[in-house]
C-alpha cells in the first residue's frame, strides 16, 4: 500500500470521526430542545414576575407569539446544556494531536467554561439588561408614551442582550484552547490588543443602549477578560516552551547514545582489522622458517 492510500484512509477516518461527533451533538441538542419545551412555561412565568417588569400587562401582537416564546426558551435551554457536550467532543476530536499532559489540561477547560458562561449570564441579566430596560423606560416617559409590552418583543430583546454577553465571557477559554493547539500566542495577542479594544468597544456599544456610560460599563469587563486571556495564554506558552526544551534535551541525549555506540563499534572493528593486517607478515615469516 502506497503512502497516498494510507493518507487518504487517514483522512476518511478523520471525517468519519467528525461525523460521529457532530451526530452526538445534534442528538443532545434535539433531546434538550424537547426538555426545554417542557420547562419553558414555569421559566417564562418566573421571568414575567421578576424585576424590572413585575406587574406589567403582557400582550401578544401576533398569533404566533406564544409559540415563538416557547421555541426561544427551548432553544436557549438546549444551547446551555449542549455547550459542554460540544466542547467535550471538540476536545475528543483534537485529542490525538495533543500530548498526554495537554489532553488532561484541555479537558479541565469544560467546567471552567461552564463557570464563565454562568458568570456571563449573571452579569448580563443583573447588570446589562436592567441598564437597557432603564434607558428604554426613561426614553418612553420622556416622549410620554404608554408602555405596552409584547411578550415576544420583550423576551427577544432580553435574549439579544444576554446571549451575546454570556458567550463573550468564554473568551479566556477560547484563547487558552487556541494557545494549547499553538494557533495563538501572547506575542500575537499583544500585537492585536489595540484592535481588540476597539472591537470590544463596538460590541459593548451594540449590546447596550445608545449611551456612553452604559457602553463603558459593559466594555470594561470585556477588556478585563481580554487581558486575563492574555495572562493565561502567557502561562500556557511558557509551559509549552519549557516542555519543548525538555523534550529536545531528552531526545538529543537519546539520539547521541546510539551514535556513540556505533562510533565505538567502528573503532574496535578498525583496530581489529589493523591488528589482523599487522600479523600477516609474522605468519609468512614463520612459514619461511619452517621451510
């Protein structure tokens, strides 16, 4: 079997492994969507009676609003539960290309990622979302408009704020993972810092009300997350350099030992050959004497 056939089989095996893991993720997503439909009603009722909209009158502006809200909560539940499963299968897919120590280290990212997304959800729901609602309430009162909330519009507005902010809190995990597989490094992140700050400021301005104070309040934690990501990337990069140096030292010593043995064998063989050549005249002299 030629090398091309081996490589093509290896590629087919990788594609089959990727297909299998995608199917697992999709199955979990579908199952959790069904579970989300079951638990959507109590979650909706809880959020309707929570600040800052407690006691408000709810309206449906379309016959599909109720179904739309059910599906939104079902998908949100499915995404929240499927995310760690997705991260595990991504780790399992790239695991063969990692060292044993890297495999264990990257596996620990999954609970850390869940912790960060929970922190991001709490920050977005208790800080960013109330600021957005306060701003819209002030503008409504300034224009002397009666507040009539559509349930679909309200929860869509809430999801558009909470989901992006929660996902942005995964930035340290993404940076650590990309550093582990040697796509990113602290030097590259340092060069991209100015562009990253501008991008985070734009994101903060998009997901908050059009007011400078709110944008700054949201952007500062995102910048802190970026700097924390750079710090983690620097730690991982230093460990990688140390591991590479240790590997090179060990590999170099192991490689030199067989070479030394070969040199010693060649030297002894050469010495034996020379000794044999030196004994040939003595043997011929003994033959002449015997004659």
